[in-house]
């Protein structure tokens, strides 16, 4: 075995922590990605990487490098990314980076750099990203060679020692239009920017977050931006390193002489009563974003404001400030979202003739008389998003918003729809989402008036008597219909008669027993049909005949299929339509018992030839099943858990490792798991497949069965995210106990513990079993520091890669 890990066979290799002193001989010349981080290279001589000329990415993080000689990378003409993070560089030869003719990204974070003058990168004309963060650079004076680096798109001086910016420091940027360049000066201690320093400079983006020690320094320094032209200017703080909390009157007055398309103000915790100057110098900006501000009311709006796009995200409004916002007369797009305190909508928007989009989603709004009274003289309003709020009462009055095209009310408790035709006046509406709004459809005229509707989503609601009865008779232009999870048990014959243009139908997660050909025959334009997770036993010949030729995706998985030989035609059809069928692995026999859980795709058609031995075997099997079921019934509570676990272990070899890891976590940590764990692992290279209870557990199956069969027995590893909420959760405790049983029965050592740094240590000690496990086993810690996270990811990915099978 090679003393290194092939992340992607013959292409990507990881040698992290192997303490190598050079390129391992086992790495072939065809390698494209090479990770030598945490090695002991110390210095790089000429032609150091001549044995791997095809490299495209090279990671030399923390390799104790202090010297890089001339021509060290000479042979790497295809290298596009070079990472030198956390090396105490003392000497760089003038030709250190010679030969890197294709380099696009150079990371020199935490490399003890003090100046740009001796950085030999002037010949890297293809460079697009240069990260110089976490160094000791005190001057922003850009050498003349930056003039020739016309491909540069990202230049970061984050967390350096820059205190003063003088006129002439950025002359190299002034000579060439830099409309695509992002310049990051965050986390410095800027005391003063000399006026004229940014004059006649064109940038794509300038970032100044946590860049000033005091408000006075910020106010004075912003005046030094006079003459700057920038597409986006970001000013503010970081939530975890706030030095400035108060927003004072006149703080942004220095921006009056800055030309910008978009302004972002982020993370200010305190706004004094006098905030009337907030918009004074940014009223002519096309787009304004206010993020994470403890702003309780909108400041005065100057006359003749040119703002077209305004977003207030995670602000502290308690009421929708419609009156003040209506003073932005040129406004086209307005978003006020994710404000936990926002619950009232009493004010009215008025005289916004250009307004097209209003997004008030993910707040806690609760109001009645929606939606005409809230919008006066807003004739061009096309998109209205009120989703993920508390509760809204629809009266049917949409007079002032009759031109709406898109209306999103999902996951907001609604009063009105279902009882009478509240959408009657929305003749132009083409998109309506009322999913999970607790709507109970009693009236067959619920959707009357929606003659132009093309998309209707109402999953998770209910119909009178759990039956569809001609509820969509006027939706003749409907293209997409989602009625999943509506507890349906019956669909009347005329339900879909008017839907001749329907292309996508999702009727999954209901309780339908049959697929009546007379009901679905009108859907001749259908391309996608999801009938999964119902109680369908078979598709009869008459049903197969009416399936339209346009159908390209059909999902009938997780139904109760009868694989009796009387349905031989259906079983043959399944084998013939493998390309059409989705989730084939979830299409298994439910009856007869002798073929239960057998995949329909692999069903042995020859078994349908009847013989005496088959009859005898069937009788014996039936008697055995009766006895077995009797024992299960009698000792249900004692055996249920054991049977599920042992049954899963017995079949684990057949099931295979569907997932790389099953993630155990508290539901309160779901946002962290999605953002910090799932997205990097499943979207990275190589991608990993994680099993998540809210996404991958099978509906209609007992929770314990899902945890064992879909979680532990289908995964190579288990990841436990230990937080305070984890320690307080009984379900998490139960899952962790099963994990240890799984580890013992399967003989695996695959429990990966991730301890979040805010874990309550006292509570952890009270959990003796978990506390002892952590003391006896190595675990990972999630910390905020960049280097700690770097180590975290390399250790976690290394564990997950062990035993991973490659396609």
C-alpha cells in the first residue's frame, strides 16, 4: 500500500501529516491535485516539482517553508492554484514563481509578509485571485507591476497592519479599469485615508468590515473615498468581532462623493434615536442592503431618491415600515426578511408606481384583510412573497394588486382559502404556492378566477372527505400541480378533465389505493408523474395503456406492490421501463410474503411457473409466517428493537453502504449541519453522501426502523454532532446508544464525534456514558479559528475517505 491517500485515483493525492520531505515517489506524473500540507519541506529548490508536471492544484499549507529558491515551480505550466498558507517565509527568489504561466489563484495567508515590494509576482499575468490575509503588511502601496495584472479579480489584505492609506498608494489600480476587481481591507486598523487616495479608481467591490477602531476614524476615513467609482461597497462589522456597535448621525457623510451601484451596511448593534442621516449620501445608489442591524425604524428618506432595490435582512422592525418605505419612489424590488420581531402590518404602501417585487418572507407577520388594503397605487406589483410567517387572513380583496403574477404564501397559516373563492380577482396570476398553510378545501370553487395559473403548489394541505372532486375545473392552463401529502384516499373521475396542458403532477405521499385510467387519461401532455408513497398494489393493463407518450419520469416507488403471478404483465413492464422509472431501488414487493422486499427490477419472472413443490413451500412458509407473527405480537415490546437491529445487520451486506456517514444531531442544530457540514461535504471534491433524518428517512416507516436501517446499516460511518441541545435531547441519547450497539454488532469503529465549542461542559459530565466515550476516543472539535477549521476538515475528510468505493 502507498503511504498516501488517493482522493481520486491517479489524479488527486493527499499526503497531509506524513512528514514527507519532498514529493513522494509513489505520486505518478499524471497527478493533477497534490496536497502536501503539514509536511516538513522547509525549503524548495529549483525544479522541485519536475516529477509532477501535470499539477493543477498544489497545497503546501504549514510545510515549515522558509525559503523558495529560483525556478522552484518551473515545470508546473498547468498549475492554476497554489496554496502557501501558514509558512514562515524568509526568502523568496526573484524567480521563485517563474514558469507558472497558468496560475489563477495564489494564497499567501499568514506567511510573515511585511511588504509587497519584494513579492516576485509581477509576471503572473493570468493571476485572478491573490489572498494576502493575516500578514504584517503595513502599507497599501501597490508596486508598479500591478498595472500589468489585468486578470486580477480578487485582492485581499484582510487582517493586516494597514493603518494609513495615502494618495498614490493605489496608482497601479488607477491606470487600468478594475470594474471586476474585489478589494478586501477588512480587519485592519485604518486610522486615516487621505482624500484623493481612491479618486478616479473603478472597482467591482470594496469591502471595509471591522476596519476602523473608532467611529471618528471611520467617519474621517470614509471621506477619503472621495472620487471612487465602485459597483458594490460593503461597510460594517463582523458579528463575532464587533469593535463599533453604535451607528451615529452623519457617519456615512463621506460617501456623498462616492459613485456606487450597491451599498451594503452590515452588523451594527445600536442605533441612536437620530438616524435621519442614514440615507443622506446613499439615496442615489441603485441598490441598498441593510443586514443584521438593530434598526427599529426607517430613517428619513431624501427627496428624489434613486434607490431601486432595497433589502432589510435581520433588522429589528416590529412593524412593516410601509409609510417610510413608500418615500423611495423609484423602488422596484423591496425585501424585508428574517426579522424575528416583525409581526405587524398595519401601515400601507402607497404611490409606488414602479414597485414590482415585495418579499416579506421569514418574519412573524400576523395580520388580516390581505392583500388589497396594504397596497395603494402600486399598479405594477407582480411578485408578492409572504411565506414562512405566522398567520394571515385572506378576504378575497385583491383589487389593488390585481396584476400579481406570483404569490407565495407557503408555510404561513392561512384563513379563508378553501371555504370560498378568495383568489377570484387574480385573473393574471401564473404562480401560486399555498403549501403547508393548513388550508382545508371545502369549496369546489376554491381556485375560481385563476384562469391564467400555470403553477399550483398546495402540498401538505387537505380536501373535504380526503377526496379530489373536480377542484381544478377552471385551471385549463396549469402546467405544474403539487398535491402531495394531502391525505387523499380518492380522486373523482372528472378531477383532471380540464388539465390537458398539465406537464408535472406530484400526488405522492397520499393514501391512494389505485391508479384509475379513467381519472388520469386526460393528462396527455404529462412529462413527470410522482405517485410514490401511496398504497398502490399494481398498475393494471388498462392503466399502462393510457400513460402518455410524453412521459419521461415516473415515480411509483414506496407503494405496496403485489408481486403475485396474476400481475405478470405489470412485472414484465417494470423490467422493460427501467429508464422511465425513478427510485427503482425503492420499488419492492409487499406481497406475497415469500417475495416481500424483493426488488421489482430483479424479480424472477420464471418463478411464476407453478409446481407442487412451490405450493408445498408456500404453505410451509405461510405457516411459519403465522407462527412468527404470533411470536412478534406476543413479545412485541421486548423484541421490536432487537429484531430491527439484527434484521438490518443480516441484510447489511446486500444493502451495501449507501451513505458515507449517518449524521446524528439535534434538530436545533440543523442549520449548522446544513451550512457547515452537508454543503461542504456533499458539494466538495470528492463528494460524500450523507444520511440526514429530515431528508433521507422513509415516510410511513417507524422512526426506530429508519434510524437503524436507513441510518446505521446503510452508512460506513456515523457522525455525532455534540452540542448542548444534543445533550438535552432524548432522541439524540437514544441514537447514540444504538450507534454503540451498531459499532459492537458490525465490528466497525466508525463513530466520528464532533464537539461544538459552545458545548456546556457541566452538562456533558452529567452524561456519564458519553463523557467516558469522549475520554477514551479521539474526537474532532469545531472552532472558529481559520487554522483550526483547516485541520478539522482535513481530519474529517481523511476519515471519510477510508474505505470509500470509487465508481
